[in-house]
C-alpha cells in the first residue's frame, strides 16, 4: 500500500498507516514520536492512543497490532507533520513550531529541505 509516509522510509509508519490510514498514523506518530509504544489488546490500557486517533481507530489499531511494541521515529514523523501543516496553509511557521513544540528555525530547516528535494525531482 502506498501511503504518505513512503518517502520517510519508516516501515513502522507504513504498517500503522496500512491499518488506520495515513492521516491517523501521522497523528499517532506525533503523539508518540521518539517513544516505544506497546499496543495493548484493549485500547483502554493505553488511553493516549485513543486521545491521538480517536476511539474507533484505536480499537482498529489494537485489534490489528496488539502485543506489538512500536518504535515511533521522531525525525520522520516531525518532518511529515511540518510538511503537512505547511501544505494546508492554515498555520504560520511560528504557529507550526508552537503546535509541535519545536524551534521555529527547525520548521524553516525542514521546509527548506523539502523545497530542495522538490527542486531536485523537477530536474528529472
């Protein structure tokens, strides 16, 4: 399945996205970025999952991946979320930084790298 996460090389996010969809997987990733998360059989045992993606998707994720420890990558998640928020155009760079609790300069670095990657792809 091709997802929004394919460019990160994160098999973890690809697996989660295959179960709950790419947008919810990104929300899951933002909540747990940089952490190891045990996926319980009952989502009530890890309420942060439901808080991040909603009760229905939490149940779906737990049904599909229970007894799994997911190592959520920090960098891949952060870069995807910054790019998504910038594409939506609803938040300023400063608001994105505050929302994700990162430096504003980091937002600019991520978006500059994304722009360079897009420019490089246009050459081919």
